[in-house]
């Protein structure tokens, strides 16, 4: 006979942002365990990922949707301990990684059941929790919105970031030629080791000039950018005829001034972009299903996995944010929430 399941606690530890500000506003607090809605599951969190949108939320520049948890954190991995009345596809006891709508920096977190995926073969909680935010974002932008196909070429900015590391590996896995930018020779070497054909140190080269040199003037079909306004015109110079610029963040500014639209028209360029958080549960669930069908086999086979840079205990979330803002990391910064 199986041992009875212990009752869930009424309270949990979580990271509270006491105000908008620097990393020091993040403090360990205690509060009620959230309750899953009819379409949600409750996860006992073992690990959570740290991402740029978390930093933006802490700064007061990326507020959560009205129906989302105000607790920071968009991706977790752990054990499902309760399910809502309408949930059929995930059962208590399942080990899942989930794209949450908030609430990840906590011992318990809720997520829509359709945004949950199984741990890939051989993964522990840390590696599983490193998947959702960047893999959902890269897949939706690079392959769905950007229509990157086998044989095309792509320039990925911030190649050593969580988004960049994911994008390099997925683009290479699905047959694209990959170029990347990064801010040091060490980071450029890491990009090449992950599958980039070449990486450009943007501190020592004009990336547009170097990219055109590397492609014999042809440019690339797709540019994936996280920088924003300062790169906009040079990004367009990098694009071949019918090229697509995908904007997934604007770290250094969102407003482009005095721009000449003639290049867009002459080369039939497309400028687009998206953010993940405002998408509906239905949209995110559809992305999860495609990932399970098309990408999870690669992860199960040991390819395209996340690169973990450093792991902090939950209580040290402020230090994790300080590291994120230093931009010295290569890959993912993680929080260990429970013993592994």
C-alpha cells in the first residue's frame, strides 16, 4: 500500500520585491501557498530560472498582468502536488517544467496545465527549470514568427545570454547557418562552441560590417535582436532580400528616430517582434505542444540543452539579479528552491 500523501502546508517561503528598485529590494518572505484554478496545477518548486523580464519587473518596468501572481519568476520545475478540477492531462506526482504567469520564486507555484512539459530524459530540476522562458520565446519568434528554415542564415545578438544560447543551439539543430554577437572574445568562443559558424565581438568590430564580410555581402535571412534602438539600422543592413528582423527585447532603448524607410521597401524587409507574457494561455499551450512534438526529442537525445552558469539558493535571489545585471554570465542563472 502506498504511503498517504502528506497534507500541503498553508504557508511557504517566497521572494518578495518590497519596492521597485535594485536587487536589494528582493527579500525572503513567508506567505500563503497559492491555490490552483480549475485549469491550473500546483507545483512544489525545486528550481526556478532567473531571466531579464524578472529584472525588469523588479525595476517596475514590466508589471505582471492583472490576473497573474505579483511574485517574480516565469519558469519552474518540480512536482505537481494538486490539480484544478478541469485538468486531465497532468496528474499529482508528475515531474514537470512549466512556463508560469508569475510566482516562480517560491516554494509553491501555480501554472496552467497546458504550459507544463515533462522533464527531458536525464534532466534534473535545475536543467528542467532552465527551459521554458527562453525555449518558448525562441521557438515562437525564430521559427513561428520569423519562419527560419533549414538552409537559411541567422544573426543572433547577445549570443551568450539565455536567449542567445538557446537560439544558437536551436537554429543549428534545425539546419540554419548561425552567426552571433557577444561582448568578449571568451563569450564569442562560447557561441562557436555551441554551434555558431562565427561570432563577432561587438566591442572590437562593427557587427554589420563584419557580418557582411563573413557572408560575402549577402547578409542573413533573419536577425534576432535583444538590444533595440541602437542596433536597428545596422540590423537592417545585415538582412538579405526578404529578410526578417525579430525584436524580442529592447535592453538599450525602444525608440528609433530619423529612420529612412526606403531600405525596408527596397529589400522587402519585415520588422516584427513579440513578448511572451501577454500571450493567452491558449497561445502558450499551443507553443508547448509544438515544443513537445518537435524539440523534446532532441532534448531527450541529449542535444540543445541549457547551459547553466551559476546556481543560487532561493534566499540569494538578490545576488542572482546582481549577476544578471552585470552581464558577465554565459547561459542561465538559476535558483535552487528545494534540495535536489
